[in-house]
C-alpha cells in the first residue's frame, strides 16, 4: 500500500516592492534633498546680492557726488572733505601681499612636514597647536603686536634700513621708519593666516592617493622628487584655494591692522613706513561719521567687496589654466 505525500497548500506569496522600479521613500528623500540644496545655493546668491545692493545704496551719495575723484584720488583727508581711496586700496593690497608672502611658504612647509615626515605623535601635537592658533581672536594678536612687537620691529627695521642705506632702490623700499608700518601689520597678519592656510593645505595633501606616492618612490624617486612630482601637482587647486582663503582673511582684517599700521593713508614704497587699509579706516571712523563721510566709508566696504570677488574669480581661472597645463590638455 502506497501512501501519497500530500503537498501542503501553498501560502500566499507577497511580492516585495522593487526599490529600483517603484517610487518609494528614497525617491521622496532625494527630491527633498535636491530642493533643500538648491534653496541653500540660491540663498547664498541672494544674500550676496542683498549685501551688494544695500551697501551700494548707502554709498551712492559718495559715488555720485565725488565721481572719479573718489576712486582715483590720491589723498584721503576727511577733515578737508577729500575722499580719494587709492591710498587705502594700496595699503590693503600691500599688507595682504606681505602677509601671504611670508605665510604661504611656512604653511606649505608645516603641512608637508605633518603629512609626509612627522611621527604620528608629533603630527597630532602640531595639528593641535595649529588649530588652537586659528581660534585665537584677532584683537589678541593686535594687542600683542602693539605692546610687545612694535618696539622690536622698530629696532630691526632701522637696522635693516642702515644696512641697505647705500644700495639704490633698496634704500627706498626699506627706508627708516617707525615700528607701526606696512611691514608690522603684514607680519602679524602672516602669523594670523598661517593656521588657516596650513589646515586647508594639510587636508589637501591628505587627499593625494597613496598608490601614486608609493609608485613614485618605487620607481626610484627621492622623497622631495615625489613631493615635487606627485603631491604638489595633485594639490594645485587646493593650494590655490588655501592661499585665496588666507588672502581674503588678510584683506578683511580690521582690529589687528588698525593697531599696527599707523593710521596714515599714503602711497609709499617704504615698507617700514606708516599706512592705512580700507577695513582699518572703516573700523576707526564709521561709528562717529555722518553724511558724505559715512557714505564714503561704506563705499570702502563696497570696493573691498568687489576686489575680493575679482581676486577669487581670477584665482579660479588661474587654477583651471594650471590644471590644464599640468594635465597636458592645453
């Protein structure tokens, strides 16, 4: 007698939805994320536009009444109603370039040491110190420079001026001066932007593929040749961004520069001479200014805003050109 095994009734099988073919919660989340990021990007542009419009509106009386003499005037004497911004633009650019000139090599050197040479324990200590320096308020640097560094700067600057007094051109660039000067403000600004440039540069260097560096060393390159041939070319865009970030910080600094530069608007080739910058002049005078003087000061902010945008756009263009040349596509 044979027994037949009865097959149990088939249970109803529920077909699970396929996330690749059906619209689920993931598609909704993607849509929300897309809209939020779009609104964030538009918000940034709107904020920049509002800043430009409102400041330009308040500065318009100076622009319309003074005309070209405001933008190309060589004297800034508010007591006589003379508002020529070129000495202030000159001081801003000069101090920022001095700061970048001293800060960039040191920042790149520190970043290379941290990423390529330093032991792990040393690396963490240096990183901690750099991050702490970046958190120090600018007024602290300004007060330290005003009370402690200016006497030292004056002694060193006068020694340099005496040493080059018989050399043409150099005796004009490094003429005797006081401790408050373009150079003093630039050196303290360099110390202030070193942590920023170093932190960004360090992160950029860490993005270089280890296989590229190991391959270069395996082919017989020295460590310096590996850095020059692999690390630096790969990091060109990031390095430029770090420098521009530091330059922007230097161009917009107020308190530290106001304490160190000497408050004397002038166009002078003497780096050891007194000067003035656009942010420092706004910081000194805006709270007590009125009428045309107030409009002229707000106009300085508008001009600084435009200069910053031009510098950043030029930097982006330069990065594209350099990348094309390195990759051999141009």
